[in-house]
C-alpha cells in the first residue's frame, strides 16, 4: 500500500480504489472466494468470459456459477492448482487456483483465467489434445468412479483424520498406497481420491491383481499387438495403463502381483512408458497410480516376495484405513446409510432396525469389515419378515443361522433362490474362516480364484 504513494492520484483517490481499478482492467479473469465457497470479488474480464455481471455473482456459491469449478476444493485442501485446463462455455482456458494466505492462514482462494495461448505452451497443448481425444472416445473398459468423499461416513476422530489425509493426497499427482484389512473400503477411497483430483474428468481404471492369471497379467496391464500369441485379437488390445491415460489406474491387491512382473511395473512407474506384448513401439502414458493391499508389504519384501524398489515407489503417500472395530462410533451411521441403500435396491421400505439391534451391530467385531456388515444387513432385510428388526434377529444372522429364521417363520423359496442363498452363505463363511484371504477362501471352497471373484461380484461382496 505504501508504494502506491508514488502515484500523484493518491491525493484524490484512495489506495484501495487504485488497486480495485488495476484488478478490474486486468486481461486475466479474476475471482476470489472465501473458505465457505462464496464469491467475494470478480473483475471485468471474469464478467465478460462468463457473461455474468458482478452483481449476480458476488455473494453466491461458486458452484452455482460454474459447475466444473475446483475453487471450493482448493479452499478445502489449501493446495494450489496451476496451469490447468478448464472448459468455460464452448472454449478451453488455462486457469490457476491459488490459496489466499494472509499471516500464515488461508482465508480464501484466487482464481485466474487466462485466454488461449496454448501455441506457446507445448505441454499444455498436449494436455488439450489428449483431453479432446478422451472426450471423443467411447471406451467402456474403465470403471465408473461413483464414490466421493461427500458420501463417505466418517464420524470418529480416527476416520476424520484418515479422510483429511486422503483429501490432501487427492490434490497432488503422487502415488498413493492404500493399506488395510479386506473389506474396509479401499476402492471407495481410491474412487474418492480420483473424483477430487484434477484428473476427475479422465478415466478410472481398476485392475485386481489377485484375480488375473499370471500368464495373462502382462497383456492385461500393458496390452498386446495383433498376432502376439495364439488367440490374440487381430487388431490387438489396449492394456489397463493405456486405457487409464490422462486418468487414474487403481491396482487393487498389489501384494499379489507376480514377482516376475514387478520389474516391468517399476519401469512403467519410473518412466511412464509401456510396451505392448509382441510390439516394438513404446507408448507414453500419463497416469496417476493408486495401489491397495491387505498384506504387509514390508514383510513380503523381507521374504523376497516383493521388490524393495517397487515398494518404495508405491509407498509415496501411504494411507492406512482402519478396521470397522477400530472406529465403532461410525457403525450406527454406516449401518443406516447401507440400510437406506438396501431398502431402495430391494424396494423394501417398511422395515427398520430397532435400538437394541443397532447396539448389537455396533459391539460386534466385524472381521469382514464393511463388506461383512453389508452382507449381514442384506440378509436381515431379505429374510426377516417382521417390520422391526430385533436384537434376536441380528444375533441369529451373525451366528450364521439364517436357516433358523427361514424355518421359524415359514419362508419359502424356489430351488434357484435356495441355491443362491446357500452359495452366498458358503462364500461368506469361507471368507471369515480364511480371515478374508481370497486365495485361501478359494481353496476352502474348492474353486478357482477367478470363479470366487465372479461369485463375490454376483453377491455384492466386493469392497463397497
């Protein structure tokens, strides 16, 4: 402010008026929001670009003005996002979102909109071309990332801390390693991180490393050219990394990746290039990697079953997701959240859980975590005919005596339904017996691991 005394105009106008006029005539579109996401300032360029007068913008939520904005996310994370591409109207602009820090405290976010000058910024031009190609492409091989942090149940202090860490991680491009027991919701975290990242408009591609046969692993990850091997498609096939270009690849159960493939995975992470099976050309890929495992990778490294260098490449931002028994205060709200989903899914809206039933659910240890909780609730809503689910019903279902409820209340099923119910129960009990180790579960059931995953998908027993 003192420097503005150099202007003779300060005898007539205040320093604040001069600054406001300088900002107003700036060629860059400028907008400022507070931590609540409310717009507190826009300049003339912003008004022209958006076609919204200042009077209709100031005081409103930024998400009401721009559907694809990330200003409110930067306000949450405090991490700047510079030189990103954003579509406004029919045009693409290069934008920056910068935390407004005063005396060491973030008080808001400044958004800067630049006009298109991508011909002078080569790497940004490449981003635009890749984005356009991705929009035009209709490829159904990637998963729909439907989970977000807004839908995540987190009432306990521990859950809040883990959620905040994951939100912070979403603002970067660094590799994330999700750790935790089977069934804790690692895929939910992976999708939420993707959806809050700057890659949210790109694909989210998932690969379960324990569900792929070792002989097919390389072709699944990196793809192959036509005629690479017997049975290969004539035109070849894209691998998961190529499908995830400009987006996120989620490598679930990374601890089960074959040792022979780990060296090639390390090279992809380091160089961001892939070469297809049977091909000679090397492809550049722009992907963000999120990995997950329920195994102790450090122990596997000591046993020589996992490469130390790959472990350190993956373990950039580790996030340990707590088991359900370690965050019991989340169980009631999580139960009601799942119960609401199940009522809608099955069209059963009249049933409710009484207070004692909720207490039993809260005090149970849940070795299968959220997956087991959903499984128990699903059986309750289907098998119990009464409108009110009691403590007795819950204890009976948890103890695995579903047949007792069926016979007691005279519930009848056709042969197909009975087979499905029995099969689902067998898979559920085998998972618990094997402490959710899927290889061991498949052995207990006497089926292949691939068939086990097929059954788990069929009965909604994969990570929620």
